C-alpha cells in the first residue's frame, strides 16, 4: 500500500472534491493537499471556508487543460485525484463542447503530465452514468459502456482514455464509478439541493416526466471514504464501482424533502422530461467492498442532515442562485414548461 505525502486534487473546489479534501486532511495528520481548480460556476472557494488557515492545504487557480499550470503541480505530487469536470447533465444538453473540452481533453492533459513526471497513483473519478440506463439487473465493472448524454459520453471517453494509459504506458491509474452523491456543499442545480432550496423559498419543484426515474443515492462522505480506500488499497489498472445500495425514485426523494421541511406536495410541478433521460442506474459495489469499504451512513439520517445543512447555510447557497443561475434556469425550464402528453 503506497504512502502519500502530497496529493494533487484537481477540481477540488467543487462538491465532492471539497468534501474529499476535508475528509483527507482530518484523517491523515501529515498529508499535504494541493487543489487545482478553474473556479467555473460550480467551483467555489467558500467550499473551503474552514480550511483557509490549514498550512497543509494549498489552492491554485487554473485549468486542467493548461499543461503549463498542470506540470509543475504534478511534479510535486505523489498522487493525483481527478474530480475536475463539467458535471451537470442538463447543462450538457446546451453546452456539450464544454464537456468534451474539460472532461476528455482536460483528463488527457493530466494523463500526459503524469506519464511525463511519474506518480504513484492517478485516481480518476468517473461515474455510474457511463454504463447507461438499465431497467433490470445491475452493472459490474466489466460491463460495456453505453452512455446517453453529452455529459456521460464525455465521462465515458475520459474513463476509456485513463484505462488506456495503464494498458499502453503502465501508468498506475485507478478509476471509481460512483452513483449519485448528496450532502453538504452540492451546487443547487442538482436534484436534491435544488429541491431543498426551492422548497425553502416556496418555489415549485420541477419534477421531470413521471418522476419514476431511479437513482442510487450515496452520501458524499461515504464516497470520500471509498475514494481513499481505492487510492490506498486498489489494484493499479482496476475500476471500482461505488454505489449507495439505495435506489429510490425521484418522486420518493421529493416527498421526503418536503416532509422534512414541512412543505406541501402542491409545490411539486410535473414538467416535460429531460431529453435522453436515463430511467434507472444500478451498479454492484462488491469489488470495492472486497477492499474493506462499506456504506456507513444511514440514508434517512444522511438526507435529514443534508436538508438541515441547507436550512442552516443559506449564506452559502443563496449567492449561488445568482443571475447566471437564473438565466440558465430560464432557458432550461422554458423548454420544460409544459408537461409531456
Ligand atoms: P462539481 O460540478 O461540483 O465540481 C466540479 C469542479 O471542477 C468545480 O470546482 C469546477 O470549478 C472544476 N472544473 C471544471 N472545469 C475545470 C477545468 N477545466 N479545470 C479545472 N477545474 C475545473 O462536481 P462534483 O459533483 O463534485 O463531481 C466531481 C466529479 O465526480 C466529477 O468528475 C463528476 O463527473 C464525478 N461524479 C459526480 C457524481 C455526483 O453525484 N455529483 C457522481 C459520480 C461521479
Ligand atoms: O449518477 C451519477 C451522476 O449523478 C453524476 O455523474 C452527475 O455528475 C450528477 O449530476 C448526477 O446526474 P443525474 O442526472 O442523475 O443528477 P441530477 O441531480 O441532475 O438528477 C437526478 C434525477 O432527478 C434525474 O432523474 C433527473 C431528475 N431531476 C433533476 C433535476 C435537476 C428532476 O426531475 N428535476 C430537476 O430539476
């Protein structure tokens, strides 16, 4: 099991990356982290507000597509964990080029640099969406990729490219493919934080299609623990699914949120379905469980804590629902305005 002194966390100013930094600094008292992040609309220095004074934590503002920024940072690191990506499926319907640029080309720049300077481990964060939708049964790591959206296709491209650097160049890569995360510091465009923050303000909750699409929800801290496990104990060249074993329909999630907030179900607004909307994701996590990882948080408790976090941290999320956010939602939800026939 390799010992890491300094990890480069790309995309660490986003939701999962910032939770991962907090998790690792607490768990490993001498570990140093450097975050490289372009601070797109989804990146936010406020996600680190409690880490500002930690002298084992450094932040560098920059783009993973910029080789001149990336190379000196990789030279200093003995591992890379790559979270950097455009991540929102709905945005990929309008700005697919940004997804190809960052998710595929950005990952390529990181891989080339890691190959040039060498690292003990290169852990790439992929997603269960690369398998596509499955009505029945569950995907394992050897199943073929069948992505549906420009987001998941870009992630699929990056995932394949990363693996090729192990096969071709013996770069010690690892890949995790996790299911839907939820928890503190998630940008309020994704289902759970959008619906919590809309409900707090009595704004309608736009539920796509029949609301019966299924996602497997995973508390972000459990995912951070899985990433740490794979980084330390995973076999180079291998892929690990990380699921919450907690499949729920969107309507079920929506009802739980409304109940926690004491808000009426009349806030639910059925709208036109997302184009290419995957019906159900389902993955088996047996392989990562064999490394000693398991889900620790109860879903009910973690979702209740998450709702409470948004109630108590309005100063964090209110500024994010700004003009750019409203402009995107105007564009996107005008397309969703009418319900499917
Ligand atoms: P996020 O959108 O909250 O954060 C992405 C971060 O990447 C932001 O800080 C952003 O500024 C940064 N970034 C974007 N383009 C960049 C670039 N060109 N150079 C440098 N930084 C850039 O995303 P997240 O939800 O935290 O997801 C993190 C990773 O996990 C992504 O790779 C995503 O595909 C994957 N993933 C997410 C989930 C989920 O449910 N959120 C599930 C499975 C996999
Ligand atoms: O499965 C992992 C993936 O989960 C990650 O790779 C992605 O980065 C992450 O964004 C997420 O993708 P989803 O499309 O599953 O997440 P999202 O929160 O956008 O939507 C969850 C479900 O809720 C999906 O079935 C669509 C539905 N939905 C979403 C929004 C934003 C609605 O019904 N209404 C909405 O307004």
